[in-house]
C-alpha cells in the first residue's frame, strides 16, 4: 500500500470581468496621478529656476566733456 498525501489546493477565486466602471475608475485614478505629478514637477521647476533682476545689471551711461586743458569739466 502506498501512502500519498491528499492534495490541499486552495480554490482560486474567480476573476471579476473588466467592466466599464472598473476601467473608468482606473483611467480616472491614473489621470489624477499624472496630473498631480505634472503639477509637482512644474512647481519644482519654477522654484529651481532663478529669474534675474532686470535692474541689477543696469548702469546709466554718462559722458563727461572737458575743456582742452583736460582739467575743467564742460558738462
């Protein structure tokens, strides 16, 4: 006589078929996730890029005219 163990396999649960509600739920969740990641990426990019001050490098142009002796200013 041979002794064999009885097989104790668990029955697999039947898979739910893909319904429109289930597909729509995953599309909405995925879309929201990508939208949120895009907003975070734009915020990080905005914070990392420095905008230079327009008046920082501005220097007025001045001209000084002297008399022919080079010591006295005309204007």
